[in-house]
């Protein structure tokens, strides 16, 4: 009898662990996950195969600090190309993902070396920073991404310094 209870308890515990590790049946649907993985691949490779099947035609990328929308697929491709030109080894790693119908929230880490010529001359320095994103979906495609990171940390890691404004007495 005791062995039967132990076996039943172990079986129930195992089933609960499997259920919880799978997100309780509420994980990202396969079709959405496939599109999300392709989207992540665009950031990490700069290759845009099948992008029209992943992003909505009216896709917008909204980045901190101003969140001015960069509208359209071509604008997105140019942003990624510019980033990967300045940071040849750019790597975006997802640390945590939360999915809810038509939304994906992310905590991510970027690492990259500023070795290529971008908007500024290369510094040769490596940056590493975390950020968060909220991605909205429409009809299974990615409609927009709201992306926020610590821009000051990034610039400091590149070697930029910031000079405080002069006070009235210093002018």
C-alpha cells in the first residue's frame, strides 16, 4: 500500500513538473514561435529571407529614448543592416519570454564589438547591455516592437564621456 502511494505521488509530481515546464499549455503557439525565431534571426544574422511572412506590411520599430516609429519593412531592414555594419559580431540573446495572446514581452541581452564603420568611427570596444521589448502581433505576424535599453550605458561602454552643463556661476 505504501509503495502504491509513493508511486502515485511520484507519478503525480512528474506530471505536474512536465505540465508546468511546458507553460501549463499556454506557451507560444508553434506558428508564432517560428515567426519569432525568424525575427530574432534577422537581428542576429542580417539575413531577411521570408520577412514578408513574418512582419506586417505596416510594421513599426519604436526604440528608446524617443520611441519615434521607424515605419515599414524596408526601414527595419535598414536599421538592422546599419547596426550589423557598426557591430559585426552583434548578438541578441533572449533571457526571458512572456507570451499572451497577440503580445510577446522579452528581456534580452546584447553583446557586440564596435568594429565596423557606422554613423561614427569604430571604437573597437565591446558593449554588453540588457533591455526589454514588447512585440505586438496581428494575424500571427509581428506588427510592432517597442524596444527599450540603457542608451547611456551603451555609450559609456563605447568610451563616450558626458560633460554636465555649466551652472550659472560657471558661465
